[in-house]
């Protein structure tokens, strides 16, 4: 809660070396001890000092702090909180960047011999811990007691991403050589055979066909190289099936517009409409597939006004893609005569934000699953380039019910619904992201800090005027005085 603060975690070791290694995310770099011109350096997930004889070393692991320094041969320091005297620029307000909640972790990992694969593996595990689930099922699923999605031929080859391809026609996997060594004929084996593979760019445009041997992907990697592949997998025999029914909704308003025709359409007082070009014909979220509306329909959004939706026979869960056009809203659905309360999130609000005292912004993270993100929105006068909108996935328990009655809420928008026949419920038992404590109350900046803030502002303006009188280029104040340094930290980019 104070400015002019610097908190560092200090790690003195028995191993000693003038050089330390710092993780760059897709490789690492060696750097010497601090110097007059280089006294803070970046690193992503770890930094390491290995004994100068290569006998042993220690790695410090970090989950979200990226500033490091090395004042002497046997010491690393990790910057945890930094609230400098100056703001750097009036927009950045770096002096307030860490005011408020700070949640971070670091770990220590020792290794025998030179820096190698184990540090990378431990850093991955530290940042991507085990995830637990809870389920109501008492039966063994189709995958048995254990299941492995894929396996690499070497621990030095890290899988950075696995995802469905943009065209929905395959699986994309991105790999990275992590230890600065060349690998020939290394590879990846999936849980089933790969039928075809091609190397692609990051945007998934093809480069060339990739090699498949005995159903596994085989490739070469240079030190720290990154490669991306698009794969097609053989069909799975014991694939689990779930019955679902995409509902035809009684749309009653217009809220989706084509880029070529945005005239006379504002979605329920939101000041915008949703771009048709960003809505797919079919959308799958968390394994549930939805039939999506489009701008060619006479009506293309559903505003709940107490309508009654018939629930298909056998359906136990209704999934819905929806949002509020004005603030988060608590609404009540009626499954037959049973109340089902939901919090429907504001489509204009960020999915997540943390404390930024300079902007009077406080931490809030939406707990709903994001279903659809609009990178821009429409207005009768043109595109709103920075007008993002977010729609979320909601689940309603309708087991044994015949109808669902919608609430009376004209500031809520529903795009799609799908009914699913689920035989069991499975939920995350581990939080995947940080959520702010609901009982946390952010502190106020002290009155003296506010006075100093105003004084800084006046000094900045005075400095700029004086600078203009003296011909510019920072001649307004002498550079060897602390007040000047604070002022210039605010105005550096402008001078």
C-alpha cells in the first residue's frame, strides 16, 4: 500500500559462478553479474546458478514474477514488488502498478551436474500443477483408471500447446527444444495412431508434410527451435458418447448485423450490435455443440420475457450462451417449479482484471466459462474497434423437468441453448486461475502520497514549461538531482 518500495527475495547459494542462466520462455540465456548499466534482467519461469566446475546447481522457479538480478557470484534476487517514485509516463503509472493484492509463488530446485532438462521439467510442473476433478460417477469410464494423451521421445522436447485446429479438422501441437541441444529423429506418440501430419506456421498455414513412423510423429529439432504440426488422428473405437439436442429458440429481437449493413440496429440499449462475421454456424464449448444464429434471420437474439422453453425428453442439463448488456445480473429460471439462480455476466466487462490503483480498478475475475469473444462490435456509424463483447456458457439443472421458464429481464441476451443427457457430473476441484478473496478490501493511498502526487504533477508542468524556454531536450532542470529524476521518469517519452 506504499509507493517508493522495492521488495526482493534473496537467494544465497553455496554454488558460485559469475554467470547465471535465465529462462526466456522458448530457451535460455547466460548473463554475468550485475553491472552499472545492467542491474535488472528478465526471465520467465526460472533462473539458475550452476557451480563453475559444473558439479551441481540451484534453480529458482517463479510462477509470475519476471525481474531478476545477480549482485554476486553465489546470489540470485527476484523482484517481487516494485512501486517506484516516478510513474515513467502519466499513462503507465508504474508507481502504482503493484499497489493492492499481490499473489505469487517461488520454488527452489537443486540439481546434480550441469543445467539440463530437469530444471525445465520442474519449472513446467511448478507452473502447471496437477489438476483434480470430482465426479458423481461410480462406474469406470471408457478410458480406464489411467490415460496418457501423448508422450515425447525426450524430456528436452517440451510440448508448449495442444489444441484443435482452426478449421476443426485436426489437432495442432507445438513443440520446443528446451536445453540447447540438437535432436535427430525425436518424436511424439499419441494415445492413438496419427494418420497424417504436416508442419505448419503459427497461423496453421502448411509448410510441408511431416514424417510418420509406426503411427508416431517423427522430426528433427535444432537447439531452442520451435515447430508446429497439424495432425489427424485415427478414429477412436471406445469413444464416450453423450446425447445432446440443439434447441430452436423463439428469437424475438435483432442484435446481429452484417459488416456491410449495420443500419438501425442497437442491441437492447447496449450502444452496439454483434458482428455476424465473428459468429460461426456451429460452436462447441466445453464439449457442448450449439446451433448459432446469424444476421440473415428475421430475429436473431432472444431477450427473456418469461417465455417457456420445452425441455426435450431425457435431457438432464440445459447449456446456454448468454450475457447481460448492463452490469452483472442475478436472474432466476424456473425448471418446472424449481428455482435455478444464475449470475449472468456483463458482456462489456473484462473477463478478468486485477488491482490497478492508479485507474481506481479493483480485482474481479469472472467464474463462468467464456463461450464467445467479439474482438469488435458494430454501430450504425461503423465498427467499434475497441468495443469488445464477451458471452459465457451457463449450465442449468433440468433433471426430471418438462419446461424451463425464462426470467423477465430485458437486459439479458441469449444466443443459443443445447440440452444434454448427462449420466454423471464432473467438475474441477482445483482452481486453474487466481481469484480474489471476496472479503478483501483494498487499502487507500495515504493522504501524504496524494499530496506528493499533486506536487509531482505541478513539478512536471513546471519542468515542461522551463524546458520550452530553454530550448527543449531536457534542459529545464539539472539531471543530477533527485526531483529532476522523478520528473523525467514521468515525462521521458514526451521529452
